[in-house]
């Protein structure tokens, strides 16, 4: 056995009310793709933050190549050979690729010298980039290339990747995996965090599994099933979501010829989008990020107003009504961006519950907030959706991404909407939480609500949808029954290669 590149012994990190990591020990060897698995709140993020110098441990030690390693900042971690690609891109859309790369370097060379290095490194690893392209014009996959190439320019010994495929097409995933295998073969170690267990099985050489902040198992992923990995992560057997109901003939919401300009310079315009959602039905809308998903949700939420007659609910024209009036009518939405859009990070979960549910849950009477009722509503969401938090008084920004997602989706479902539109409902959540959210959406439809699920996770859409359509460059394809759709057919729909004429979902 070769000496570990990174040896971790007894790392412990505690915060008020919670121990995020408790005596964690693991080893990452040279030229190894090492998976870090665990459900939301298991301690993965805290552990990698300690490795990358963002958080200082309370106890324990680390060694890099046999020497003590205790980074006090990301800059110190990078100097020691550790790079990290975060789940959320840290790029400036108005700047070009080379300028963004330079901003992430401690001592960047002049752009005229940096640009050819970016071009050479990106080409050599199969991630071609034009240094002069504006980041706002790039696809999600190309933006991820910028983040990866920025790390590779520092020649890292250890590359940490957090949910790297959450916004990629299947073709882009294949390209990323080829790059990671090339890096592994050249001796670079990779610490890979993902909730997509089949990807873990295909890519990773070994895995460390956390539960409740402690290491509960290590294994070779290829020798385990995805189901078994998920069960070890959560400590119990998982059941696949069940479809308890069927769609009705009653129309819940209808969109006719919805066309809107992009909300900002790098957004997508909506072009003659039409659909009909029946009560008790789940419509799935797939597409690569940046093809109009955010714009469609904003139009349905009332954040963007549309031409009269374009959005109707149970015969009522909602096109010119704002978000609160639509919520009162029973049309609720949950956007993709958790912090800052779906939830205010500095407000408590109780206060965030009030922001969304004040009208439908009657949390305000004669201008006065009923805080007891509001707190009970928030606590009900926390209990029902197993949100791991010290309590309803905890700030939203203190939750892990997956736990905040469970709260945000649960908050809307708990209001029993007539129509619910969700964008990326299980983004960044573990297998157990994803199953809980998907089952809740199916149960909501079974009770007669109409549900629209916008997602980049095709497995998710095939699991919950009655009918499926693709959103490509702001155009919505014809809806087709989800049952029986092949991967090839879905790929063609996502690429806009056929069947892209606007059509009602009927």
C-alpha cells in the first residue's frame, strides 16, 4: 500500500447545538477517486471545508504526504496542492473566461500570458475553452470547465469536487468523467461528493460513508448496489415512491402562447410556450440549465407579468396578477435558488414560513402576526419532511443545502396548493430526502392538485411525471407520456432536434 496523500485522524468540529464531525478518520491515496457519501447534514460539507482551509477543526489532525497539514485559509490549501470546485459556481457573468480565471489566482500573470495557458490546459484535458468568451454566454457545462481549469492551472495534488454533475447533460457528464479519469491516471487524487450513486459506482475507486457526523463504513462502490449504498447512508431501507392516483379531466392551469423577453442580459426568452395541466397530474419539464426554466417559473409565480389571457387557472385569468394574488388563488411555486429567492438566509425558519404561507395559513390577522401559529406551521414542516435543524428558530442560512431544500419544498406542499410548480425539487438532497420529496409531490397530485416539476434530473422526471416535455432555448416541445420514453428520445427532445412545435399538453 502506498503512503496516503491525505491522512485524516480524529477530526472533530462542533457548532452550538450540533457536532458536525465527530472523530472522523480516513485516508485518500495518490491517483485515487475517493467518494465522500452521506445524507444531508451528515457532515460532508464541514469535512471538506476543513480540508480546504475554510473551517478550523476543534480536535484531530491531518497530514499531507506525511507532513502536518493544517490550512488556515483556501490560499494556504491551494499552496499545499489542494483545489476545490464548489457546487455553486463563483464566476462573474460579465467578465470573460480569462478574467474569471485570473480572479481565482493568488498571483495571476498578465491576461495575454494567461490566455494561452488556459487554452492549452483546457485542450489537453478535453475541456476546450475560448479564454475570450464572456461567461454569461456559456452553458452550465462550459462554466464548470472554467472552474475546473482554474484549479488545474495550480497543478493540484488533490481535487475536491462537490456535486459536479448537478447541472450537466449526460453527454457533459461523460466528458467530465473522461477528464477525471485522465487526472487520476496522471496521479491526481480526487475527493468526489455526489448524491448520484450510480455515478459513484461508475467513477470512484473507494468510498467513505458518513452518518450523523461519524464514519460508518468504507467500501468499493463498484462492488455495491446503489440501493445498498443509500441504505448505509441513511441507516434504513428505502422504498421507491408510489403513484397512488391518476389525472382527472378537470383543467388546473393553462398556458397559451406565452412569450417573454429574457429577464436579464444572459437570460433566455420564452417563445410561444403552451401547456395544459390537469388536476391530479404531474407534468415533467426537462432541459439543460439556462434554457428558460427560471423564466417559466417566474412567469407562473407572478414575478414576471405576461400578456392578458396567457395564464389561466380554473377559468380565471392570472396573467396580470402578482405573486401574492396567485398564492391566494392556490398557485404556489418553489424556485431553484434556495438562498435569497426561496428563503432569506438571515431569517429564522419560522420567519421564512411566514414569508410564504401568511395568506394561505392565515398567519396574520388584522395586521398582527400570529407567531405561535406561524411557529407551529414551521415545526410541522420540519417534522413532516425530517429537516435536520436545532429548531424553528434556526436561521435558514445555517442549514445544509439539502435540509433547506426539504424545508422550502415542504413549506409549499404543506399549504395544499391547487397548483404547485417546483424547479429542481431534489437538487443537492440525499437519496432518502429525494424519495420523501418525490412521494410528497405524488401524494399532492393524488389528492387532486396539479403539479409541474421542472428538473435537470431525468431519472427524477421519469419517476414522477405522467407526461414529459423538453424546454430548449425557450421553446417547449410537445408533451409525451413519460412511460416508455427512451434515453435516445429524451436526448433528442432536450437537443431540440425534433417535435419542437408548440402544443398543448393534451
